[in-house]
């Protein structure tokens, strides 16, 4: 009886080893769905650099399960239909096992439901922030390495109120990203004692946004415009506002954070404009490790967001595949993402893939702490994050502070604004 049991264990072990070896016969293929054209083109190229840096580091460390990983890139064009077509090509022609992207929520959502879920392909968006993603029917295949707009909206409201701004108009792009962030900001801003005079949506790729501007401008008593947009259309909104003698003071969403805007509009008009974006605390070991690696490969670090979150997305997928022992089994990689991203486990920093492999091979747990900070996935694939307040100063963009908009004060009692912001974020997420 004992002999039969031992033989059974041996056979099972051999089968598992054989399955792992078979899974490792193919390299891990990751499909990058990036907006190389369209309204978010300013972020596509820079985000892709983050992915390419991660691939280079992982392959220099020996790759996943002993093989170099491959990155296949398709242009999402910042359009839902084009994004779905790109994802289908990556899934059905290129045979990728995982997706990085898309960036805009309006593109990520249809890819997650019509391509990733039915094909069982885990997907990490490094930039999609709509609260709709939290409750999306994606069978757990969608993850984000950036925090929801339920948090960024709270941060934007706090930044505005901290600067003494008490009345604003809002213009937002009419999609899941724009509406989600506009709702989150409005809810929190009003909870903090501010007034939103008008909130006006706009359709993308229009030649004129003057009607939306006139509606948001109202009687002219509102000095500040909160512009929730992508830089392509956002630049046109700004030009037409300035040309029409309307808003000349601006609060920007993360989709407008680029020095290209300063160059195209002019420092005279952008100077002092403020915005927010999810960002890790500066000076941490993980942030410094990434910054050093990026500068060594590319030189100057550009201010565009999502480079670090894209880098982290590639690392997380590679670590999950290594943990799962497969480069092709989507559900196994999906499940392992929670294990490599969350505590407990030994901390793994950017550039430490070889260390992670060694720990995993020894049967130990790991906890990825990425370029963008802690990325502990909850049951929805969401993370929490600190937020940067940034300002356009001269020809550049300066980070003013990095803070947690939902944090408590140092004495342990919840700060009044944090309490109100937390309530606003919860309500916005529930409404969505």
C-alpha cells in the first residue's frame, strides 16, 4: 500500500513538472495596447518606454521561467473600436498571454469585457481611472496600477480648496474617465465648502468647444476652470477660452500633464496652472531605483504620468507568470498577481527580478513594491495611491507635494477635509 502511494506521488510530481516544462516551452508574450496616435498620443510613447525598460531588465535577469519575455505593441488610437481591434489581433494573431493597457478608461472597458474576459487574458491598465472599472464584469482579469478617480477627484478638490479656490466651472470629456472624475471632484469640492457653478461635458475631436465654454463661463463670475480632458482636445479648449476672453485660470486633470501644453499654449497663459496625478512618494528606495534606471537608459525623466505604472504592470505580469509556473495559462497568471503584489512576502524593488526568481524557487513569498509605490490589489484589482499636486512654472512642470488625500492627521484624529473627502469618494464609487 505504501509502495503504491509513493508511486502515485511520484507520478503526480512528474506530471506537474511535465506541465510546468510544457508551459515554459513558450516565452511569455505581453501585448502592449498603447495610444500611439489620437488624443493620448503624448502619453503612448513615454508609457511604452516604461514597458520596454521593464522587459530589458527582466530579460537581462534571465527572463520568465528561463526564457526572455516578448513585447508586442499595437496602437489603440485612443479609440474604443481601434483598441478592441488591437487587442483582438494581439490575442488571436500574436498569441499574447497578457495585456498591458489600455490607457484611457473608455478603451480599457470594452477590451476587458469583449477580449480579455472571453479569452481569459489578464490585463493591467497603467492609466485607466474611471470608478466604473471597480464593478466591471471582467471575471477578475482586469487590474490597475493607478488609483481610481474616486481618489483623484478627492485630491483635486483638496488642492483647490487649499489654494483658497471656492468657485469653479468644470468642462469634462464625455466618457467614463471624464464623467467619473468630474463627479468625484464635484462631490468632494462641495463637501469642502466649494461651489461648482456649471459642469459641462464635451464630445471629442470637435473643431470648436465654444458652446461648452460659454455654458461653463456663465455670467463670468467664475474665475477658475477645472478641465478634465486629454491633451489633444484640451489644448483646443484652452486656446478657445483664452481667445474668447473667458477662463484664464486652470485646474487640470492628469490627462493634461505634459510640457507640450506649455510649449504650444505659451508660458504666459499656462504659468500657475495646477493639477493632480497619482504618484508615488518621492525619495523612496523603489522610486529612486526606477528613476536611476530610467535616466541611465533614456536620459532626462519627462513629466508625463504612467511611465512608472506601465513599468510596474510589466513586472507584475512577469512575476505572476514566474510564480504560477506558466507563460500561457491566463487564469493562473491572474490568480498569481494577487500573490506577488500583496503582502506578506519579501519586498521586491524595481530591477530585482533575479532576486524574486530565487525567492520563488525557494518557495518563499514576495511582495512587489514598484516604481509607482505599493500596489496591493484588492478583490476588484484596484489599488490605493498617493497623489501629486503639480504646477506649471515657466517652461516646466514642478511637483509641489505628494500626499494621501484619504490620510488621517498626525495626531490620529481624522482631518475634517479627509473625512469629507473619504465620504465623497465612497459615495461617488457607489453611484458609479
